[in-house]
């Protein structure tokens, strides 16, 4: 699948995916969305934003500090796979499995979506796009993204459940 994605010419998509992948570095995309929700929204949006940020922290720690050291999977060789240079983003030095970008994306989408169901679908679609961007740019295998998404959904659901315990409306 990695080679199939690398072999398709998509110049317009390349620009979008490299920008999206870069925007998700250090969870800036999710922190920016959370900041917008907190600044422009009411109490429910602020609560969702806070839980989303906590979920990102948990997923990032789980993926990068807990799981990556267990597998130490090498990053893809995007030159050998002929990933077009226009798609290249900085190749991380960390292990490939799991995708931390994807774990953070799905954690945020899951936690926020639990508090704000109307935001669940758009945020999950954005999380899918971030995960795909990591394969499209050549820095992850599809399996890395799948495992990252599972970690993210699990962490987001756990934070969401804990958030329910302190939410008077959830009782």
C-alpha cells in the first residue's frame, strides 16, 4: 500500500498533505483548534477543548514514550519507494511505529467529540486526513497510522470517560 501511494502522481494533493502534516507537528493543529474553541466558545466548548488537550498529551506520551521504544521500527525508505520529492517533509528521527501524529489526532477528535457530538465527524475526518498525510509524505507506513489511530481513540475515550465523572450534565 505504501508503494502504491508513493507511485501515484498527485501534485495538488501533495501541497495540501505536506502542509497538513506540518500543521500537525507538535500537535499545533489540535492546540490551535482547542484555543479557538476555548476563546470563542462557551463552557461546553472550553470543557471539550481542555479534555482534547489532555487526550493529546496522553496519546502522545503513550505512542512516543511507551510504544515506539518497544518496536523501534525503521522509517520507510521514501527514496527507494520513489515518493516524489515535492511531498517530502522532515523525516523524524524517532521510530516509525506507531504514528504519534495520528495518535494525537484521533485522541483529540475522540475526546472533543464525546463532549460535542456535532464536532465528532469533522474532527475525525481531519484526523483521518492527518494520518493519511503521514503516509503520503513518506514518513510512515499505513500500519503505523492504523496503530496510532487505535492508540488515539483509546486515549481519547479514556479521557472522555474520566471527563464524564466531573461533568454535572453527564450524571
